[in-house]
C-alpha cells in the first residue's frame, strides 16, 4: 500500500533567488524522497514570499496541517522552511502527532516515520520545554523585583498613578478616597450592586463612562 505525503515549501522574499532554497529545488528534493520511500504526493503547498517568523500568517502551511490525516507525512526541505524557532517547530510536530501524522525534514535528516526520528523530536521537545521554563522563570523574577521596588508591573493599578519619572508608583489621593468609600460600604454590609449605586449617587468619578460591578469587585479583591 502506497503511503500519502504532503509537501510544504516556503521562500521569503529575499531568498527566492538563493541557490538551493528555491521553490523548485525544495519541491524536487521532496519529490525525490517521496519516490524513494514509496510515498504518493497528495498535494504540494507553497507559501511564496512569506516570512517564517510566524505560523499564523502562512495560509498554505495552515492548510497543509489541517489536511494531514492519520498515517500521512508532511515533507519539508528543511526545518528553516517550516519555522524559525525550535518552539514553533515542536508545536507543529505536536499538532501532527495528535493526528498520528509524521514530519520529515530532508536537510536535517529528521524523520518521525522512523524510531530514531521520533526520539530526536522527543529530545527537541524536552529542550523546547526547558527553554520555555527558563523564560518564564526569568520573567517571574523580573516582575517580583519590580514589585519590590514599587515599580509598575503591567497596567497602573487603581489607586495609584505614575510618578514623574514614569516608573515608580505613587498613591492617587482621589482614587484612594474611592477605595476607602468602597471598603466602608462593604463593612456596612452593602452588596456590590448597592455599592455601585452609592458611588454613582455620591458623584464619585469612574475611570470609564460609569461604575461597573466588576470594577468594584476588583477593588475589593485587591484592597481587602
């Protein structure tokens, strides 16, 4: 029984005339692999003049991934034609794995139709996960450091404003008075809906067009 393959090719604008990575060269090498390994080419997908930095702006890649079925193989000339980062490559490989389809990259000799190829991609997946965890860890440490210094993290929280240096947070006197009023309403046993009514009645200025229950709920959650 002949296996089914789908070939994906891509060139960015500045590489269309580069020797060895032209669309014709990619297709030729992929077709040769399919012929040698008894794979029938169901379709060739081409993203011409498209950057590889993102996968969501490559319609033909998205179509190829959607079309791949169980037992089929997506064949590319090299991983650089498929994605620009290890994480993106692993993400694409995982999407194919869920469909029980395979990925073949000719230049790197990576082939998940074989046991050795599967092992190689599993190793890449572990490294990609390690990379993601390192980035997350560094980001968390940086945010904690900024918080300890009283610097802004994300949006300026209600009750504060930016100092003249544009970095440090300082208390906003008016918003602090609103927070005090909201906390007093809670002590009196008023519901969030009733607190919204009281804020409007007392003429406290909201950040938007009017006071909302979600705004009051966030204040109560942050300033218990």
